[in-house]
C-alpha cells in the first residue's frame, strides 16, 4: 500500500518505505507510521527510487507509480531560482517505447500548457518524428531544465548552474524509464548528457554508451532560424534515430 504524504518536508518511512500520512510531531526526523504502527525515522523522498514498489506490483504498474512519485517530487522542486518562472513537467505516456528526447528549456507556451515541445519548434519536431514513424506517445520528452529561463519578458537561456542543478531530474527519469535511444536536441542537451558541444558539426551522429544509442541533433528551433537547411539537418538526425 502506498501512503499519501501530508508531512511538511515530504519524508518517507525508513522502516517500511511508505510515505507517511501523519505530520511530524516536534521531531523532524520522526513521525508515526500507520503501517508499522509506531514512530519511525524518516528519510527524504528525494534521494529514493522506492524499492518497496518493486515488491508490490508488476512491471507496468510499478513504472506508473514510480513516475507519479517522480512527478510529485519534481512539481515541488525549488532547487534553483528558475522555479519562479514556472515549470513544464516531462511528457510520457503508458505507451512509452524506450525513446527519450532531450531539449533545452520550456518556453512560455510550454509553461502555460505544462507540456514540453508544444510551441512552434515542437510542432516542427513532431511532424518530422511522425514522418519517420515515431509517435509522441512513444517518447519521454524532457528538457535540460524543467523551469523556464527568462530574459526580461522573453524566453531566456539556462545558466551552467541551472543545468547542473536540474540534471539529477534527467537521471531520475532515465533511471525509471531506461531509454534505449536518446535524441539530444541542441547544444544544451548535448552538453548536459554527454558533456560535449559543437552540435552543428556533430549533427546526425551516433554515440553508443552503456547499451544506449545517443543521436546528436540540431534543435528544431534551428529549422525556424536556418529554414530549409535546419529542417534537413533535423530530418537527418531523426532518420538516424528511427534506424538505430
Ligand atoms: S529548473 Fe530544475 S532544479 Fe531548478 S527549480 Fe526547476 S525543476 Fe528544480
């Protein structure tokens, strides 16, 4: 059974692994656990992939529950100043088929709809993916930072500190969904995941690491900026993704 957490600092029972339904009573490291019916030491939710979930469900339900837990944690994240500008949670569905797409950062439209890649560049990307037989529902779509960087009133660029602070979320999502193919869109994704730069010269190239195929690609916004040339480069990368 999974408990709903009402505790002020979102902790998890160190004894049974359940999220405790009771508020802390004075001591922030102790709370009452309904499952083991005693006061127990709590450990932070944030550092956990909850092993107890492995024991209670089949693979699919387990993944869904873990993803819901991750979403709860991410929704509450205030680890860097970008949280003040709004957040777009990573996109995934139960039809996920082992493909991850990593972008840069959510913009205004993504924040308003809470969906990554729903703006103009996102529409271009989805059209290209569909042309090569890849549906949005089959993918995890996540950004290098989950909150919106701004410059004045416009969309901005994430700083190195923002990227580093947000990186553990990608690790957590990858840890649960274990993608076999990863499409890296633009220099921010390339730098965050592979610690490389120079995406234009590396477009449509492949790196195999630990059983995962990483396809490097220009960002779909480049197809707006460089038009036909940008679109062709994006097409080439997605074609490679569809074949690995
Ligand atoms: S950008 Fe990432 S690390 Fe910063 S507050 Fe948002 S989710 Fe948390």
